């Protein structure tokens, strides 16, 4: 949200339609078909239901307004077109108004497996299915409001909670780990790793612990925080998270669960 993207959103025509070339459509098709297989028995039921409702066509990249029509019908949310990475203030303001920011570019084929920047596949496939669920949608809106109430270090602390829930959260369903984080569900390797591997830690989400836990964006996550259900997410924002953010700054970070990043 604060850095410069090498990608730019594509222009829409006079009817609001974005036209994609064949390479872009082929990339979408590959990603959707591959991920549709991986999320079975690994994604939470609410995500799988959202996939059914959105009914993505592998042979056609969806238009933002088409996704918005489905979201509005279920939770009142919409997708807001943005140029690429946007400032934090704008990002959280959109969330607080039930608008999910999404660029419309799709990754280049040479970055098919991993992209640090959020493209349309990450945003629309990874996040929007769960925006058909009221608990998830309400948590996202309340988080946006909460983040707008603070600035600086406290806001950066709170973003850790966003990272460990909205991006890389797990929950328990029928005594099985299931993914609901968009960063997991838009990544083939992370989906398999987060659910099947015995390497990462999976711990019950304690907000103060999460706020003191460092993370890296360019590796498979060494630790996942687990909630009991999506309804418990909304309960989370009823707690004094701002007070916890301040306390986490006073207490300091836990030692990283990952090696230092190489220069």
C-alpha cells in the first residue's frame, strides 16, 4: 500500500469494460483451474460457497462490476477499481465503506507462482468469495474503521492482525484446519503448505501474541494463527485492539520465526 507497483491497471472502455488479451486470459485460466483443485478440502466451507456464488469462468477474466453485483446481493459490499497499490489511508477508508479495492491487472507469466503485488487473481479469487459471508465482511469493515482511528506505529501494528487473519488466517472446521486467508487461497504452494505440511506452527489466535509476531511477505509463512470460526473474527474487533497494539509496542517483538532476508 505504500510502495510503487511495476504493474498498472488496464483502462476501461466507455461502457466500463476492461479488455484483456489472450495471454492475460490464459494466465487467469491456468490460475483458476489450478487453484480450484487445491482449495477442495483445504479452504473453509464459506470460501467454497462463495466460489459457487461467484462462479468464475476460467475462460474469461471477470469485470469488477460483475463481482460487485454478487457481493451487494449477499453482504452489501462492492469491488472498487484502483490503479495498483494505494496509500494505507485510502485502502482502509474504502474498507470502512464496504468497498474492496482491487486493481485489474494480472501477473505476468514469469511470475505465475508468486507475486508480491496484489493482482486481480489475488484480490478477486483470493478475497472476494469470502466477502459473500456476513461475518467476514463485517470484520473487514470494522477493521477498516479501526485502522483509521490510529496512525503511525500503532496502525502498522494493527496491520499485523490483518496479515495473520485476512491474508493468512486458518480456522478449524470439523476438527480440521481450513484456510480463509486470501494470501493462502490465492497461492497454490501456500494452500498446500498451510494445511498439509508439518513444518509451520499453527496456534490459536491471541491478538496480543499476533501483534508482537514479525512476518515476511516473500516466504511461506512459518506460523499461522487459528480462529474457531468466522463469527469469532467479528468478536475480535470488539476487543480493545488499539490498547493491545500500544501494549505490543511497549513489550516489543518476539524473535522472528524466519531467517533474515538476504540482501
